[in-house]
């Protein structure tokens, strides 16, 4: 059996995780020190969740009690209250003390204490009852109320920028900020992949979370680290990859861990399927890239469907090369009318996370989306 030594599309740990030693120690030491909460942000697929979970594992070994909560799992305030209180209840191992406290806090929502599918203590609420701001505040205060000073709690909120989508009417950012800043026994790690949104949340003076956390940006790992990882993983199954093939993986993936792993996994399949056994070569990586692009094209097509014509035009222009300044020459060359139209198209693309502001200028974050835009004809019908 030829087990593929690469993993993509799910969180990675153990031998599938490459070091990120500096990012890891900085994250662990800031949270352990407790002087500040932390925001860890990076575009999609850079490895935030994997890194955060590894850091939580380490902090748990050092005596912290850790909760991981993903905002992508919940779509409303009642669902949030149910899922979050459940996570805290599981952290408390379903003790009677936790049951009493949660029962009292959420009595209006008629809690029922159960065991989840994973065998952990869980709870269900009557989601027909609308929670008030006070209920939400009390839910957020649960870890602080239950924490034991000898074992402070670390809460990681993944995709935190999504709190804005939970309720059209409640001022959630303000409510969250108000509670969190009172907590003495709980440290928070906020993760975000829509970099523009998360940066604004924490760096814009007019927003509740302004200046409330230490900001840590996660970059792609260094080329050497990624190359060593790819070579070592192939070697672990007795295969060799040629140097220029490794370079092709790094160039096509732009070093983004998900794409490094996905391209390597598919290159492995190409090499194994070949009639003659050979070291993994550039040709294998190129075939892998074509397959990867093909597998993503439906998703990219629906992303494009959801955009306006001017947003698509701007995206196509940025796919060709990053742009620092949108002067009249750029607009004329790309058939983009007014400057204000361009800025509103750009704002949407940044907000949705399709475009990133980097040192090179504005560019498309996903290298395969950029490739799709430059290589394919758009099929979108107006
Ligand atoms: N340290 C790492 N070592 C090796 N591969 C990694 C590492 N971190 C991430 N990856 C690769 O990237 C993929 C995505 O990782 P992860 O889900 O942690 O990223 P993310 O930034 O949270 O992504 P998203 O923005 O989609 O939430 C993993 O499936 C794996 O293939
Ligand atoms: Mg993630």
C-alpha cells in the first residue's frame, strides 16, 4: 500500500505539521504570560487553526484549561449561546457545579444537559426563546465564573470576524468586548482569515476591540522550511523529489501550507501511478497543478457568479500582477471607469477575502484562483 504522506483540507498535527517554531513559541508565551489577549490573523489556509490547536495543546500541558470555538459553526445568537455554553460545560467535565451555574445563567432558555455525539457533556437550549443581551453577557461570562485561579482558561475564537453575521440588530462587538475586558482568569486568542475585516476590528479607533489585543500576523513559512518538509515527507515513504520539482511546488503554492501539501499529495499520486518508478519531477507537479485547478474550478466559478462585472474586471487585472497604485493608466488599460467605482469594487474584494493588501500591493490571495482567472474564459452570464 502506498499511503500518501501529505494531508490537506483538514487540520494537521504531529509529523504532518512543520515547525513554525517562532510563531508557535511567540503565541504560547504571550498567552501564558497573560499580559494581553492575542489576535492571530492570516489569509485562508495559512495554518492558523492547526497552529492555534497546537498552542492550546501545549498550554493544556502547562496547566491551562483550553476551549476552542469556531464561529463558522454557528449562525445566530441562540446557537452561539448553546454551542459556547456546551463547550464550557464540556471543559468543566459536566460537573454538578457547572450544571448548576449554567442552569441558573441560562434558565430562561430552558437548558437540558445531555451527552454529545462525541461522548462529551453537552447541553441543549430552547432555541425558540430569544436570548437578551443580558443572557448573551452571562453566557460569555461563564468561563470566568467557573475558572479556577490555579488553572486559568484560554479561549480560542476561530473565524472571529464572523461575529458580525450572528445578529443584524444586536451590537455584538461591543457586548463581547465589554465582557471580555472584565475577565481576569480567561485569556483570549482571536483567529481570523478575512484579514481586512479582522485588522479593522482591532486597529480601527472607532471599533470596540480597538487596541485590545496583541496582534500576531502569520506569514507563510520560509522556503527552506517548506522545502525541507516536502523532501522529508517524500523520504518517509522511500521516495525522492527532484530539487527543481520542490521549487515548482513552492512557486505554484506561493509557500501557502495548504497548497504545498495539496500539490505534493497530488504529485505523489502522479509519481506512484506512472508505469516506471522515478523520483518526483517537475512534470508530475505540473500535472498535479492541472488536476488541482480543475477540482477547484466549480468553486471559483461560483465565487465569480456572486461578484459584479466591475469586481470581476478588477479581479482579473490583479490576477495578472499585484498593483500598488490605481492610477489613470491602470484604469484605462483595464477598462475601469471611475476611481470611486474602482474603490468600491476593491472594498468588496478585500472584505470577502479575495484580495489581500501586501507589501507587493493589492493581490489575489489564492494563487490557484489567480491562475484560474488568467487561464480560463469566464463563463459568467450577466
Ligand atoms: N504547520 C503546518 N505544517 C504542514 N501543513 C500545514 C501546516 N499548517 C497548515 N498546513 C496545511 O494547510 C491546511 C490548512 O490548515 P489550517 O486549517 O490549519 O489553516 P487555516 O489557516 O486555519 O485555514 P482556513 O483559513 O481555511 O481556516 C492543512 O490541511 C495542511 O494541509
Ligand atoms: Mg482555520
